[in-house]
C-alpha cells in the first residue's frame, strides 16, 4: 500500500479512543498514513518518479531531477 521509497515508512495501525474517555472500552481501529509526495528524483543518472515522505524531502536526502 502506501510506503516511502527512501526510508520505508508505511501505514501504522492502532486504536482510536473516544473524546469523552468515560469508558475505557470504547475503542475503534484506525490507521495513520504517511505524508507521501510523488517527486522526480535522479537515481543512478536516471530520472525516476518515486513516492517519498515529507520527512525525507525536508532532510535533503534526495537529488531533484
């Protein structure tokens, strides 16, 4: 599914707890998706389209095409 091509960050799953928090047993499944962007990157001298998370874009690990 959604996965960063640089760092491998993917979808996380867990429990959504109700706002009232009056009953501990009120939980529902939810997912946290990574903030992916499609960018053109130079890889081994070739331009490629890759899905990269916002953290990898900010950290300047990439060489833009």
